C-alpha cells in the first residue's frame, strides 16, 4: 500500500513543499517542512496533527520552500524532535545558516500566538491581542536542532530508524541521489516491500557552473541514454510540476549567463547600482561564482567595463555559508573540483606570486578577490552612501538576500535605490503569489516587467514609474495586561511540553553523542521484571537531572551505580538481583568530535619527561596568576602566547601551540580604505534581547523609477526536460505536486499523450487530498508439503537460491493448538469430564506433489526460463580462466578466441555469433569448440529454471 497526501504546495501558487507518504503497516514519511514568505502558522496545523503518527522525516533542499518550518516545528511542537530526520551534509550545513539568517532578519518568522489560545488562559473579559510573538529559536537552538539530523551520502542505501511511536519499518530502505539545482539537493528513492517510490521535486537535469546535473542519467559525466537502474521503472514517481510550461532557453546556460552579464554591464557603465535579489543558501553559490569569475575575466582581458564597478554580497550569515561551501567542493560539479586541484597544484609549484598576493590563495573557486561579503546593515548603508564622494558615480552590483524582497538586505537596498532611474533590479526567480490580499514586492515588480514585455513585444527597456508600499515588521516589548496574558500562556505551554516530552532534556540529545557501549549494556535475561526496569529508568532520569534539581537519591534508587556515585563503597550484593543490578557498572564517556572526526587532545600523547616538565610549568604559571589576582578571569589568545614565551629559561620539549588568524579573517583584510571602514562598523543590535514582544507594522510608500529586468536563474526543470525524462523513467504511477493548477494540468495532459494511453495512472492531488498509488500486485502465502520440499532442486545465482515449483494446490485443515497440554491436565484435579469444543478447523492452501497422471501433461507445457543477469566482464574473466582468449572490441562486444562474438543489447538480450570454422589446438577444440564453450559458460552463469 502507498498513499500520498500533499500538505502544502500542490495545485497552488505557494512554493512551499510538504508531503506525507504512507506505506504498508502504517509507516508515515514526511518529506520536507517548507514554508512560504507569509509565515502563516495556520498552514502548519495539518502537519501538527500528523506529528504523533510520523515514522521519519526526509529533507530535499536547503531552501525556505523545503526547510523553513523545521526550526519552528522543533521549537513549538514537543514530539517533533523525537522523529529521526535524514538529509545530506550540505543540506544540513546550509539549512542551518539559512534559518539563522531568516530569524535574524525578520520577526515575521517567529509567528504570532493565535487569539484563541490567548483567550483560553486569559482571566479578563477583554479580548487579547493577536500580535504577540512566539519565542523565536536562538542561533544556538537552531544549531542544536540541525545537529540531530542524520547525514547521508549519495547512492548509499540506508535502513533508517523509526520514531519511538512508529510501527516497525520492516526493511524500509532510503537512498539519496543528486537532484542538481542546490548543493546537496536530493532525489529520494524509497523501497519498502514491493513499493519502489522515487520522490523528485525541484530538480535540474542540466549542468551549471557550480552544480552537477541530476542523477537520472548517471549525473555529471554520465552521458548515458538510459535512466540508471536504481531510478528506472518505479512503482510511483512523485514529481514537481513547476516549470511544466516553461520553454527551454535557446543557447542553454551560456546564453543565460551572457544575458545577465550584459544587463549588469549596461547599468554599471552609466554609473548605476544593480540589485540582484537571491536566496542566502542555495542559488547564491551559482550567482556568486558567476559574478566573481566575470570580474576576474574582465580584469585579465583588460576590457575595463567592470573594472571600476564594485561587487558585493550581502546576507547576515554569508560568511558561514561560504565557509561551508569551501569545505564541500566534492558535492559540486567536476569542473569546480578540477579548478580547485589546479589551484592547489599551482601553489605547490610556485614559490611566490607576481602580484604580491599569496600564491593560489585568491584563485580558488570560492576565494573571492572582487566579491566583498557584507553581514551587517551598517556595511550596506555605508557602501550605498559612498557612491558620489568624488563627483563620479561608481557602479555597484549588490547580491542580497532574500529573493522575495520580503526580508533581508535586499529589501533595504531596494528602498535606497528605487527612485534613481540609473539603477536596475534583476529578478532571478519566478515569484509566487502566496496571497491575493498581500502581494510580495518581487511579485509586483515581476508583474510590471511582464506587462512591459507584453506591450513592447520583447523590447529590452522596461522603465517603470510606479509606487510600491513597503510594510516593515518590527518588535515592540510587551507591557501591562498583554505581558501578564503572555506569561500565563507560556506557563501553560511549558507544562504541556513537560507532559509530552517524557525524556525531558534528553529529547534533544544527538544520536551521535550516545556511545556505542550503551547498546551493549542490556539485560542478561529477557524475563526481567517490568517494575525493576521502570525503577531503573526513573533512577537514570533522576540522576540526569540531579545537577539541576539537586535531587537526593537513596541507595535503593542508585542500585549498582552506588559503586560509582558514592565514595568509600566497594561492595554490592547482587544476590536475588535482576537486570542491570547483576553487572558491574561501566561509565560510558561520550566522544566529542566535529565534522572532521574525534577531537584529539595533544596532552594525551606526551612522553613522561615532557609531561613532568609541563606539569611544573603549569603549576608555576598557576601560582603566578594566583599572586597577581587573575584567578577566574579569561585570558586572550595574545596574552596566552606571551605567557608561553616567557615561561622560564629551562628548555621545554613540548611544542608551543599558538593560534593563527583564520583564513576567513585574512581574506577580509585588504588595503582598500572603504573595506577597512566596513570592517570597523559595529554589529547590528540583537532584537532578541527585547524579551516578550509584539509585532508592529509600519507602512511606507516609495516611488519606483529604476529599471526592472528578469533573468531566470531558478535552475528548475523546464518543459523539455520533463517531456524527455518521464517516458525514460517509465513509472507505473505518476503523481504531480509542487506547481500551480495551470502548470499541473498542462503537464498531466502532455504526459498522457507522451505515454501509452491507460498504461500508467496520472494523479494531480490538491492540498489535503489523499491519492492511493499502490502497486497493482497480489500476493498469496501457501504452504509447501514436506514431500514437495524434498524434491526441490536449488540453484545459486549471485547469492540467491532459486528453484522451480510445480505442484497441486490443495485446501488442508490447520491443526488446532491445544492450550492445555497433557502434562498440565494430569496435574489438575479432574472434577468433571472435559468437553471438547466443537470448533471448525481453519483451511490453508497447500502445494503438494503432482500425481503421475498429471505430471506428464505438465512437463510438455512448461518452458525453461533463464534467471539472472549476465555481465560481459564476468564472462570475459571466466573464459580467460578456462584458457580462452577474450577481449573487448567496441562497446558491449566481447571477442573470444578471435572466432566468437558475444553482444549484449540495451534490452538485456544476449547474442552469440561464430565464424563457423574449427580452430587449431588449445582448449577451443575441446568439447565442441569455442562456440559451445561460450554457450556453456553463459548457461553456467545463469539459473536455468525448468517448468517441471
């Protein structure tokens, strides 16, 4: 059984993606926890209802459309953190920086408390305000939530663990494949019993500057004409319909990049400022790489069109995003890897650089020489006010988050440059219409551009002179009655969370921090008393919270752990004890590590004389600090380095470790006066320190005189890719989600024409509807008679045992199991004669041996069947081991002894051709020559299953 229910994004303009897949046995898989720029908490109500029934969660892309609600669910839905989450490493890293940027940029992401919830706890008759904000997750909490996600690699099958309230997964297997478009973007393959489900949303088959194409045809460098075997012929294909009406760009990626750079050069040449709104985690890498290398090329060729222009990238967490990108080059296209390897090889050969820079330092894919990273609002204001100091306006190109213009630095930049006709804004993604009542700024600008294109029939100029209303959301501290109501509501929610989270603080414990030894400390006996296990669990929970609550534990509660928790006790009576109290306790120390492995302490690897010298130095230094009254104060790195250099005249064999400046900080240092001023700008004030607050809106109308352009850089599949790949995938059921009603219906009708009429089922469910896309197969369980089992002849094929079964189906009665055995009956006093109940015996189908009269007729009808898959490489190895000469000639052709050719067609058919002439000597002349030897080798590699 397989059913799918879209929670968000299906047959709607909202780009958010949430879907629930329900498999046989009640297994529910949630794919993506997306949100749109409205941040409407009502759109998460259905997801909140489904949380107690979820088994696991899969994430596809590190974008707001696929991951924006993840931190909100972890913060405000108590059971959400107990559900295992799986994603690739780039999605985890970039998703963390995205949500930290989101919550630091706009209070809208915190969402407001519904008025109905406040009315339930309010003791006053006055209606409570509905603009009180929920507590936003802090950056530390967001990092904790993402540390709970299990990282996966591409093309590696994995059997996940279910949630504590999930039914058994029964061999469920998930595999991640590259989807293109974003770093770590995933096409999920889910295998459960007979169901083979491929979940592919927002993928891109074409290669780009940074991202490799999707793995349908083998990924980057695959070049195949067929879908890879793992994704071919699934029982159900879940695909996004977004882009189903979008025509492919003539000229491909090169033409797209050229159009963007042409518009940028046109604007900066006249001294204008170009704003390119982008996201802060996914597509930003593609645009940043393109612009940086365009500036490098312009500087190398000496054209000078971009020489005087400044290039900036503004986002609150952009430094962390780029640091993660530099550490995950292996997830990118092969061209990025080759570029990095060329830089590394060049830096090894060259001792010095001609331009005074570090050799190869600024030449890497994401080591920017021209692109300046901005992460503070003061820096953005500074560069916008430094344009006309010398009288000549300098061109600027600013890449800023977010692409919706509803939050982030892109909104602030648009306000500053909107009234100058020399400036330009280039939209890079198709903006969605989330609500008819409130249209986003990017949607309004795109509508104006579309209208001008219709009027001018594709003219390049699209000057607009209109007005936009900016609605800014800010925090304001709560006061009076609203503060009292909020505190009452918060107390009620904490009590509810304490009730639901039985594990307390241990719910957020990372699975990676739990030692492997914990699984080994199980009970010796499976028949331990339930009461004893409950007491042990309660004691463990109490000990975990003893440091916080100062709980007093009795010796009975501690049990065997008294040997560890109390001093002076060295004996414990294990007689008549059960479970863990019968084994000596073993303290499990958690291994601390990071992305690169377990942390190494250098002091653990010192020799004895080094340890003695350093112990003496440490004691002397501690005594010196105590005399100076510096106990309890933190030392700076510079002071630590000075103190280690002046540790006395005695030689120390221990190497002195000093901390160097990070590469990121070194890259930020430049001789440019403007950049020095930018580095000195203080950080933005943290609005989270306000405490309980409400949402306050201010509106401002600004005239729009700048030029509006649109270049599609979304990287989502187009009409040509969908029409080409879906027939090659050959799904048995096809489900379209993730697109508006027009795109979905158009694509569904096109697929009905491309595929054979009625051969597959095509579904277009809406939000909240459920479609049944189960595989159309039937399975029965039969019992084999012992006489039939003895006659089976098993054959081995690649680790599997295969046998043909020919028998007669009979209906036999099951033997009833007598609950009271004879021994128990003898021990019981017989007061009356027992009455045997009259119960109708159940019937089960059984296969038995055919009688001789029927066996002869069946033998003439049955046809032999070859089971297995022949690989020419294995056949070549087998023929060489038997003394034949075998070599490949062309693709899919094996030549043996120069006289027999074996070919394998794309359909899997094996063709053997021979010249028909005898050969001289050697093993080829034995047992009928080379032809029969090859045929015999092929038959030996397959299982020939006869019909009788």
